[in-house]
DNA sequence: GAGTTTTATCATAGCGCTACGATTTTATCA
DNA sequence: TGATAAAATCGTAGCGCTATGATAAAACTC
């Protein structure tokens, strides 16, 4: 109906396009494109000419155009609860390091432990036709799971194993086992009464699993085992608060061993103990989780359980790269990175 | 020359496109697009129909196509040394929180304090025709600076003020002043001999500036002031090492005040002091930088200088949003977020 | 040196969307 | 009611690139 024959004015995005480079180098645009994607497929002479033209014109390719034409982009969506959390920061750093080698970029999203936000972030990530998706955890809202299942890209769920079946691939460890290992360790060190400290009681599912594992193992060993938790994030401050609460509740009780949902809580406990002049590990043994960087240099040095956040990131990257190489024929791997018990002075 | 009249087979990226939605809703694709971008420009009846079609088909728009057509994308490139660094993690989190409201996504890159990597990351970010760029620091390599200057997008340099002139906009504070404030504080608390601890001596320019400010202010006050530094990253462990070194070098010296390049070093110092049974603040006063989450709950509680990392992120986001709204007419703002001296027990 | 294979380069048709201006519909007024 | 203004919808032409298959050039055969 609307039959306009008038040429519109072009809206130009870029200063220098591939066409400009091609003209400069005296070749066709296809050749420039080919050189950029597979330099070895182009003759040395032409390759050099193109390279020179690119440099002279300061050409920066447009990845949106490339991604659109190629039906896939070079972004990997990474969705974690928060990068302020040192655990995830480490994994994100490893991912970027490894994926960067393959010229893949990271598009980051933080859920802040909100399932609605998570769904939105997944949807947004998918809007970029990402090469792959990395998401923390295996328990997601129904909408998120649906989106992820329908997505025709590799999906790697990280930092957690067990629970719901992985959607595609998974790299992580069993938090329940972490808790159990902590309880058993304290028992082995002669503690007969166990307490678990945790924060963010409502939304950190992984912390909840560590707690569950700790409590179950403690009871299995026939020990009185209890849980002190709080809805606030698991910080040093909260560690102090929980330790104080514990002191009040367990006044006079001997042989207490404390498992902490993370090293920050443990650190806070250590400080509170100092303030109260309670000896650690003599009166109370403490074990954390995370092996955060201060754990080794605390006084007393903190016993803890070490996850391998860096390894999780690099293994996830490896799986992604492999999936991309294998195409449809890829397998649905699940990798257990395990954890290590680091026995220091607090237990 | 190559005149092929044969229709090629289409390579389909997406299951459901905007055309499908339009058909389902009984409107034209343009209307769907319009509804997505400016829902208020579409009649209520049509809007509902489109909305319903989107939901029923589970349509996910392709942002690459959108960005390409619109000559700008909804990504903001964020380039920081490392998210493992709590300072940057906080700013990144704030950025994502604020920018997310405007449906902007963050594309993250870590330089790991390498200038070559930084240039590559800037180049990659520019390949996405980003809506804006956020980069840590004001001192960049020549290539990076050139790229940023030529980029026709808002650029916000964060976490640092002073030094080289900002390329476009800047949000941060003067690290030199932080160091000076720390020195003056220690002097005011009666310390007559000052020492500054820092790590990553070679590549953390901002830490170097804090050191310079500390040393200059100390000397200006007529105090003997010295610098203990180390090439390793500024960790708790390094804090302990530097404190031990200081003890050896300054044996018997009274009234020593220690400034630390960050709270991790300060924490390590505290622990080392405990181990050596040296009283803080009686024998040695300590002040850190960062007000990391443990600072308030240490024993003794750590005096420190608080940057406002979160504020830096949200102000940067505000500037970006304003720039995008104002278009070409935008101003080249520079915002000093300042810092706060938090006096606790270690000084 | 003509025929055959291999290698290098090219022309074209979209990828899915948005901006633009044109067209149609609805509201307002004389 | 017809003329005019305002609002809603539509059709088209790319955005800059890549995949594809066609052509041209070079490297082998016998």
C-alpha cells in the first residue's frame, strides 16, 4: 500500500565498516570477513593487505551484525546471585579468563537471590542468542527452568550438584556433603555437641543444604546438634552475633563444635570469642566454609572446607568450549569438583 | 559476475520471530516493534493482543537484530581490574542494579591489571556498539586512551580522580588525599613515626597514589615516614608479613602509626600483632582502607577510610542514563564521591 | 598443453529488527 | 456534515555482517 520510491537517508552506526576495509585492501568484503574468521583460508598476500587496511582505518568489527548473520553470538551469559560474594567472583573471574581465550565475552547478571530477577536475566541473556549460559545453582523457579530447557544453547549450572536433575550440564559439588564432612570432622576432634551457624536463612539454598548435611551427620553420630540461623546475609558481624547467642544458650556446656556456613561467620565468631575471652579451639572448635583468603592467616588459623571456585569456573568454560566444538552431538556432563577439608588451628 | 538466481535455504536463528507474533496478533511487525519499545504509543486493544501473542508464543526478542537496526545496543561495557577485588565487585553490583532498571545489560571484562588486556577488552566492548562504557581508573595505555577517545559513546572512568584528564566523565575520589588523610589522622592520634604498607607495588596505580599521599603528608608534618611494599597482591597474608618486617625494622621505636593500602593488609597486621603479643592500638596504631565488611567487627575494630564503591556505581549509572537521554548535548561531568574516615579502635 | 583437481576469491541473499515516512483511522471543530 | 487535526498503524529499506554456492586462479595430472 505505502509505496515509497524515495531513497531514505542511511543511519550510519559505524565510522569504518568492513566494506571500507575491503575497498582499501582492494578485495571484496567477503574476503575480509573470511580473513577475520579464518585467516588461514586466505592467501598470505591478501591477508597482509587486509591486515594493513584494518590497522590503517582502525576498523572495529560490529559483533551484533556478525552475530545476527551467523545466527549465534560470542557472548556467554553468566547469572549468579552476586559478585560481591567472593565465591562467585572467583568463578566469574575464571570463566572470563578461560572463555576470553576463545574470544567469548561474558554478559553478567546478578539475581540478588531473587527468583523473579533470575527469570528476567535468563530471558535477557537469551535475547542475545548467547553461545552458552552459565547459571549458579540447580534449583530455579519454574519459569526459569522452562526458559533454560527451551533454550537451544549449552547451559552449565554451577556451584551445586544434587537436588533437581541438571538441565544440561553441571559443575559443582554436594553442599550437603560439605556440611556432613564438617560435622564428622568436629566429632573426630572430640566434640560431642554440635552447632551450625548460617545466615541468609531464607534464600541461600546452598547454605541450607550445608546446614542440612551438618545436622543430619551430627545426629547420625548420636550427638546433640542444633542450628542457629538468621535471615541477614552471612557476614562477619552476623558471625559475632550468632556466637554470642550460642554462648548464652549453651552456657556451661562443654565440647562444643561449631560449623559455619561460611568463613565470614567463622571469622566473626573468632573475634567475638576473643572479646569474650573464650579460648578457641580449647573451649569451642570452629570450622568454616570457603577457605577465603584470610582463613590461613587468622589467629588462630581457621579450619575450613575449601570449595574449588576457580576450578568450577574453568571446568564450566571447558565444557562450554567442548559443547560448541561438538555441536549437537555433545554429551550432558556433570562434573563433581569436590571439596577439601583444611585442618588448621580452630578445630 | 556470479549470477545465481536460486533461492538459498534460510538459516533460522530463532524459533519465534516478531513476524510470528505480528501474525498471531493480527497486526503488522512494525506495530509489535513499536509496542515493545513504546507501549504507550499503541492503542490499548492492540497492545493487549500483542502482549497475549508474545506470551502464547513465548517470544524472546533478538537484541542483536534490534541493536543493529537501531544503531546502538543495550549493553554497557564494564572493565575493571578484577571482580575478586571487593571494591570493584561492589561497584559492578551497583551498576547492574541501576542500569538494569533501564534495561541495560552489563558486559564484563577483567584486565587483571594488564594494560594489553585492557586495550583488547575495550576493543571488544566497542565491537558491541555499547550504549556506554565504564572503565576503572584514569591512567590507561596509549592505545586504550585512543580507542576510548574515538569511541562515540559515553565513557565513565571510575574509582579514581586526578591524574590524567578524564576522557569524558569521571566518578571517584582522590586516592592521594586518602593517603594524606590517613597520615594526618595517625599524627592527630599522637603517632610520631609513620609507615605505609602496600601490596601489588607494580601495577595498582591507585594504591601507589594512596602511598604517595600518605608519605607526602607524613613528611609535611615533620614525621619520619616510610614505605613497606611488596609486589604480591595485598592480602591478609601479606599484611602479616609486612607487619613482621616492620617489627624487625622498627624494634624499640615508639609511637608508630601504620597506614595500610587496604583493609586486608590491616587485618593481617592485626592477626600478626596478636600472635606477637603486640598491643594495638597501644603500641602500634593501624588504619586501613576500604571499610570491608569485617572492619567493624574485628577485634579491635578497625579504623579505616571508607570509599563509597556503591555510590560510585550508582552515580556512574546516573551519568550514563543522563547522557543517553541528553544525546549530544551532554556535559562532561566529573563527580567526586569523596571518602569517609571511620575511626574505630585500632588508632 | 588440455583436462582435472585444488585453492582462493567473489556476489548475493538474507539474519530479525527498527526508523522513517506514508497511510489509514479516529477525534475535533466549523 | 465536510474539513481538518491528531492518533494509530503500516510498508519498506536498510543496519553490517556471514553463509552459501559460484567463479576465477593456481596447482597438479598424464
